[in-house]
C-alpha cells in the first residue's frame, strides 16, 4: 500500500500540496519507470519449448527470441502489453486508489493506493522494496500488505510426468511443458518449505474466458470443468499403480 498524509487546508480552492496530489505524483513515477526485461532460465527454456512446438520459421525465431540477432523482430513480444511481458519483468498494477472526504469540495488529508507487484524468480523482495521507496520519494509511505514466499521454481519430477500422462489421456493432442505462470498461489509456500510443487489446471478455456478471471462473470464451461475432474482422477489412478516414494523435503 502506498499512502500519502498531509495536514492541509480543508477547502479545495487552495493550491497547496495535498495528499491526493502527492499520491498521484508518486504513482506517475512508477508508471513512467522504464520496464527492465530479464530472462530467467525457466523463461528461456519455456520459449525454446514453445518454439519447438510451433515449428517452422516462426518456431525457430521463437526459440531464439532472446538472441540479439532476432531482438529487433521479437522485442514487441516482451515489451509492455506483449504476450510475454509479465514473464520477463517485475510488474506493478494499480488495483485501488482511494481518498475519502466528507463533501465533494473538501481536500482529503489521507490518500492511498494498492499496488499488486509480481516479482520474477531471483528478484530480492527487500531490495525491490528499497528501490521502490527511493523511487516514490519521501512524501509517501510504502507498507507491504501481503508478501508471498520467495521460492525457486520446482524442477519436473516423476509426479509432474504422471500428471502429464493423465493430461495426455484426456487431451491426446496436447503437449505438457513447464511454464512460468505470472500469478501467485499457495504453491510457493510448499516450494519454500522444500517440497516440489506444480500448479496445473487441466481445463481448456479460450482467451475470452481468460479475461473473466477475477472479473465480471468469471466462469469455467461445464464440459471443461468435468474434463479437469477426470484428468485429476486419472492422475490419482496413475499414482495408485506407480511405484513411488513420498517426496522428501529438500532444502538444498
């Protein structure tokens, strides 16, 4: 949360600095910050896998999309608004802006904004917050509301491939590849504790349905939902007939 508090004159006719103005100036500094692109090894492998699946010249370019030779043609994929932008940069999203006053012509003494920040693997949270405070300046304060666990991505293991087999059973034309997903969940809590963890939602939805996530009329088609259940049931069956051991905590 970014908050600005200023003991200012109460009437809106004044031109003094006030809380809302300080907050907006701080938010503009964030929005004007150039996006810094960084390719994690997971992202590099993901792009190579996607390129292999795509095939042809387009797939070749995708596999080598981080190369300086192809960068003039592929950089738009990773810049702000591109399909892979959230996978190669730490992101800020302003989700709330609020300043409460008793009447429309009164100046608020307190204004705040909520920013959802998504950090790439390898980004230090403490260093990120330190740089954020420097960028915003002394007229606002930064208070973390929730911070996820800092954990390394899990490497595919036997359980990952058992789930892949289950997915292939219900989606024969599918390919299962590790993917750096730009979202947060309880998975990182287990990863941080040393347990390999994978987030998989084996359902088919199109771009239109993807846009409903956390949005109006968020939904999953019944057929896709039932196929997801069947896929997990198949995974349980795979576990039943597989000679496996319970994952051991790994802190290395």
